[in-house]
C-alpha cells in the first residue's frame, strides 16, 4: 500500500514522502491517526500544493518541542514512595507517577511521552527515563525515588512477639452464647 505522509513518522519518512507500507499498518494506524493519505493521483497533486503549509506546521511543532526540551534537559524529578527495609518499593513508580511529579513542578508532560527503558521502577534510588516529545526530540531526565515519611521498617523483635501471641489467641476456646 502506498501512502503519503502528512507528518514525520519515526523509521518511515518525512512530511510529504510517498512510502510503501503494509496494508494493516496503513489502514489501522497511519490513515485513522491522520498521519498519512492514500497515494492516489488526486492526493499526490493535492499534497504538492499543501507541502509548504505542512512543512511550516512541522517546523513550528519542532520549535515548540525543542523549547520544551531545553526546559526539561538535565531535570531531576523526585518521587516519594513507601520503601521497605531492603530499599524495595511497595508497588512501583511508573509513567503516571512521573507525569504527576512533573506537573507539580510546573511542566506539562503527558504520560505517553515518558519512555522507561528498564520498565517500572521497583527499588529506591536514581534512575533514568527518556521524554519522547516528538519523533526527533528526546530528552533524558533523572528520577530520584526516595522514601516518604511512612517508610515501613520491620523490626525482628516485633515479628517474634507477633508469632508468640498469635498461637495463644488461637488456643482460647470459643464460647457460645
């Protein structure tokens, strides 16, 4: 299937390029998302007329993404989470948590723009993530996962006392009234 790209698509082409794609990719993704048109003779002629307008729009989006990238470059995001005694998190820190932390810092980043190469964060410490602002604009940020005030610390003495009291409670006979 031949299509004409209406915007830059990663690993495929630039605005106005006529490319050959698999039918399913074209029908199910590129055409419904408005990223491409079928490459008919009418659309090719119409695309030539629209090329300068689309390139100007693409350059404006690139400028906006580059400005956002400058603000976010080298940013350290601190996320607080409950942490166990071995530094493991109760749960995990994912793109939603990072997007919320960035919003609190005054940055408008969608969770779909956050790329976590190692998956969700499950241990406290410093981790890296990429912000994919546009197909050709990526920014590396640092996520610092720290223990919040409600960190859980398990005391071995408390475990033993809990084990001792549990059997005593089980030995008491149940009374029927």
